[in-house]
């Protein structure tokens, strides 16, 4: 998300609308609406459930896999994974239905939750997994810089998770990388054409630029300016390179191709959970995730809650809006139920792991609260008569 630009285009004159079918708002970056007030994500969902010929798509998948399936037991496909429901589903089905030999590549989160770690260990019993824990001190510093400067605690993790599976594919000469869903198509629906199933290097670079401008090097530069890193840090610390995408030369010499599984098979997160619970030993959390009603999605990182809370401060929608929209589109709940869930849980303050997260970033509560106000988007928030912050526009 291009935070600064996204905030600057928001002003009181911009009309804020909510989707007629789900609970998405027009403040969601990159999301468009048609003339009837329906978001493009819902339009794609109609196409997904009613129009796409999934048998034909599966044939495309088979054609691709047949070309690359290993005959000697060597890993032939990488599945970027956190041990959660989506990668569990993709890796398991590739192995057991399509006869591939997947290697899951997992870039460790900032702070594992207990349930996230247990799920990853259960996943490892079924699927060969390469877990990389980048230097904790470096990762903590990068997370703090990204948090203070961009209000996005996840930036460093996202760089690593995007880049590292590609590097492993090159290192071990593995021909395919299979990601889960194409988020642009499934959740932003910025364009209804799906660009085919391929996740090209150019697309990944564009994605990084949209979200985070210039990648990890920007964070390092800021860190040097703030004297968090010394000037020679980049030269001496090759670990930073693990956060960078491979060069075009490296990628094209290796010929590894990357795809989204959601192009080939209908992507329904709820069903992925049931599949992974049955086949990969995945468990849901004992309590619902803060800020939403679900307890089975994205459970592995204690920093998650802060990330989604900041999305709420910047764009006025939290994790519950995204989860409810998804469940409405897939027919699990009605829009009315979705609206009520948003009212109940969206933007809930991230208390559960706050202490751990602050310790991780070496930050105190006062500093945290200051950053909260720095990123609260004043175009969409106002103080009510009780002097409490309130969103100007709420879904109805
Ligand atoms: Zn919608």
C-alpha cells in the first residue's frame, strides 16, 4: 500500500461508499466499484462462482504439473508457507492429488504465536518444510523502522516472504513456485482480468513498489539516517540480501516459474481451513482473533493484530471487514450479519499481544500511542461529543 499517497488522495470531498453486496468500503486501496455500487471483488466473486470453467482450469494445471513433475523424488515445486490453512491445502493437494513433491518454504514471522508454531509443526509432519528464521535483531529493527515510518509493521516480513522462496527455488533448481491466492484479484478486484495464473517477477516487483516503495533498502537507508544501522551495514551484512527479490538475470537464468493456485482451483478460504484441518492436523485458536470473528485464519504472528489495527486507523476498515466480506461472497453469512460483525469487532484495540510486540520492537507504550495518532487518518476520523475518536463513515 502506498501509504502516503493513499492518505493524500483521501479528503472530505471524496465520496465514501460501501459495497451493496459485501461490507467493503471505497477506502480500500485499489478497490473499484461499478455504477451500481458493487465492488470489483464481488464482481470477481460472481465470475468465480458462476462463470469460470474450473474443469478447464484444472486441465491447465495438470498440463503445467505434468511438464515439471520429478521422476527421481527431487522437490519439484515450492509452496511458500506459514503452516496455515491456505498453504496446508495447496501443498497437501499438490502432493496427494497431483503427485508432486512439494517443498514448503517458511519465512518465520516476527513473533510466533503458540498456535501458529504448533500448526507449523503439524504441517511439517506431512510436508517437507524449510523454515528460515532471519536474524531476530535485524528483523526487529527493520520492523520498528517500518512501523514508525509507514505504520506497517509487516513490511520486512512481506519482503522476505516474497523473496526467499524464489531464492530457494534458484538455489535448488526447483522449477515451480505455487502461491495461494492472487490477492489483487480475490480481495481488491482492481481488474477483473486475471493476468493468467502466473506470478511474474515484474508483477512481484510492482507489488513491492506499490506496497512498500523501494523494498528493504529504503528501510536500511532510514535506519542509517536514524543511526540504527551504521553506514557499512549493507556491505557487511549479507543477511539483508535475503529480503531482496532475485535479479531478473538470476530469475531468467534459472527459468523458475511462479503461479497462483487460485487461478487453477476455486479459492474458498473457509473450505481451505476444513481441508487443512482434516489433512494437515491444523487447529483453530481457542479464542477468536482480535479485531474479527474468525479463529482459523492467519494465526501465526503476534504482530498481526497491530498490522490490522493500523489498517483501520489509515483506511477505516479492519480485519473483520475483510473477513466478513469474504464470508458474504462465499455465501457463509448474509450482508446483514456481516454489518453486525463489523460493528462488533472491527478496529478492536490489539491488546492481547501488545506487551510482547512492544518488547519485540523495543518500544514503550507512550511511543506506540504516539505512532497511533501519527497514522490516524484525520479525514476519516472525528472526535465525538465524549471526546472519543469515531469514524465519520460506517457501514450500514
Ligand atoms: Zn463487495
